[in-house]
């Protein structure tokens, strides 16, 4: 999944969670009779949103080498649905998910990509395969190389 697609889908699923929660709080303050029905509806909508965010994060994490990325919306959902009294945690989890999801792990794979650019390579005179300049013998055909 691309960065742009991840960002758009995640934000589309994330933003309504704030509106549903605020609507639920507003209804509770009004003391309306149908608060119980609204509470159940809001909880189902929140659950659907958090499951969607976890799925989007899973596929983004799978594509970028961060399979743990789905855990952040899951933790945010637990705090939002079960531990309602800590509203700041879901926001922090959403921010972490977006920041980590937008960075590609493949680009910053570390030493392997850096080392590949530092090595000098030549072609084997016998088979024309690319080998390291320091090689004494071709790893493809076994030809001894005088470098």
C-alpha cells in the first residue's frame, strides 16, 4: 500500500472517531432518553472505525516491513472503547501510526543498502557476470580473476 493511499484511508477512518465520541458526550450531557441507544450505536461505529484502521495499518506495515504497525490503532481502540477516561492515548496512537506508516522501512534498511554502494564491482572476463573487484575467483563460473 502506498504512502498516499495509507494516509487517506487512515484519516478517513480516524476523523469520525472524534465526532462520534464528542456526539456521545454531548448527548450524555443533555440527559436525553435515548442515550443508551446512542451509546450502543457510537460504540459499534467506533469499533468498526478502529478495526478498519487496524486493517489499513496491517497492510501498510506488511508492505513497508513494519508488521507491528497494526498494534497502535488496536491500543488506541482499547483505550477509546474500554478505558474511556483516558482520551489522549488514542490520539497519540493515531499520530504514531501515521508517522510510522508514512516512513518506509525499505528505504532505511540500514547497512545493507549502504554497503552495496560502497563496493566496487567488475565483470568476470570469462562469463561477464558482475563480481566484487576484490574477488580472486568468480563465484559464478570459478574463473580465477587477476584484479
